[in-house]
């Protein structure tokens, strides 16, 4: 399973998205379940899945899927697969 | 959040003016309260007279939260003194109030905290033993979930570890020390958050209440859900066990308490309800801040250790 797959599974699972709803350019504003508390759940899930602990500022700065990918790549977790 | 020492019952009599104070007490303690204090009683908060400056609310967490929300919603400039008739909820010190209804209304605001609380342990003397035990479980759930919360910082976890050691010294039985311990547990979680125990309880309570199920009791649900949720957290997130180890909390002792609070008959009855409302549980605001991430696919892992 690629890191893209892991991230897709995590976000669809936490945000209760249908498979067709997930896109790498999906933003928080498009998802009504992606509120500030869901951000906490996503940050917890990212730590469980990728082993990276997001700071509060990083978590609150996430505006969409692409931001998560950029952040994780900056922390050495590749998404070039 | 108030952290001031509680008043005594006699202290309340001397601090508040009799002609500016009314009491709103649970029926099961109203006679005892009337014998102790001479303040007039009201049967409903809408009956609090305009000249009143203080309301003394006596009862469980539901009644105290109702008084907090009444003042919040009406904007009345009136003092509130909370007198818990049993420990567990910590409503007397909490900036959170949970309202009744099919969809639990949760309000978080520092102005909700009552100005004072009264410690009157004898009010719990007549409470049935099983309710006493559930109240202990309610306090335990606050303490464990606050300690493990992803929103807890080092200071909260250090305080939480000290609190958990304090709780481990208490019996799961009637003991006046539970009043202060459960207030501390509530204060702790208010500095971080609670988790899946409360997410499940908040979704299940109104569903059970709608069909007259006696299990629709917050403390009862929290008490029995702590064990399976703690097992889920430990299985899903290595950080949970790491927090216990790092802060020197005796995890085995905590697990033994959770197991002692677990009621398999209740869990068995809850199982189909959990199946039915799982998406709502995942979306619940308390669930969102659980120690381990809770997902649509997490249900089977949670239910793995439940009786079929």
C-alpha cells in the first residue's frame, strides 16, 4: 500500500467520505465533517499511520489534502509513488 | 473554571441572604435540604423570582447542568451555587454543560461555572450502591480520557497522573473523598478533552432514553464503556501505553479498575445500538479527541472484546 493509499484510507475513514468524494485537491471547506475537532482526529490518525506528530500550528494550518501531503513530504515521508 | 475550596452547608447559610436566595433541589433530597436551610424552594427555574440574587441547585449532574444552561440561555445576572448530591459528573466545577434531547446539546463556556459549590457528603448516603459505583466510573472516565487526550500537554498529563494515583487509592464504593476527586477529574478533562467513552455515551443516551431503556444513564454508560474503550486505545495507539509509562501511572492497576467497572450484560445490550449509530459516534465531538483515532472502520476493533 502506498502512502497515497494510506492517506486516502485514513481521511475517508475519519471524515466518513465516500470513495468518489476523495481527491488530492479536496479542501476542508468542501467537507462538512472536516471541522476543527476532526482536525484533531486526523492528526491522531496521521501519527498512528505515518509516525509523524503534527504540532498544533501544523494541524490547524491544514487546508486540505494537498497541505497534508506537502507537510509529510517535508518531514521525509514520500508521496512520489 | 473555579478551583476555590467548597463551602460547607453551614457556610452557605451564613454567606447568602435568606431573602435573596432560592433553592432548586432534586425531589429525592428536597426534604433534607429544607430541614437544613431556610431558603425558599422553587419547583422550576422559571419560577425563580426577579429579585433573587442566588440560586442554590441541589442534585446530580443533569440538574446542575440544567441550572447552568438556564442562566446561560436567559442571561440572568444571578449567582449559582451547586450542591452535588453525588460525585461523578463534576458539573459543579465544569465550564461544560450538556443539555437534554435527542441530540445532546453541549455548551462550553467559562461563564457556565457556578460561583461556588457546597460539599455535603451525607447527601450521597441514600444513593443505591450501583449508582455509587457508576459515579466512580464516571469520574474514572473523566480522569483517564483527560490524561490520554491528544489535546493534553505535559502539565495536564502530570496532573492527570497524580490524579489517577489518587483515584487508585479510593474504593469503588461510597467514600466522601470522591466528591473532591471527581471535581478534580472533571477539571482535568476540561483542560484537555474527553474521548470515545463520552462520544459513545452522548450518542447512546438519547437513543436508549427514547425507548425507556434504564441504561440511558451517563454515569452507568461511562463506567462500563471505560474498559472496552481503554482496550481499544491501547491496541490502536502505542502512545496510550507510552503515556502511562512516561508519567509513572500503574497501567495494570488502572486496567483492573476498568475491568471491575465493566458490566457485560450492559455491553451485550448496547452492542446492536453501537452498530446502528456508529457513524454518529465517529462524528461526535468527544470521539474526535479520543486518544486513538476513531474511524468508520474502527467499530469491529472496538467491539472485538465485547460479549456477543
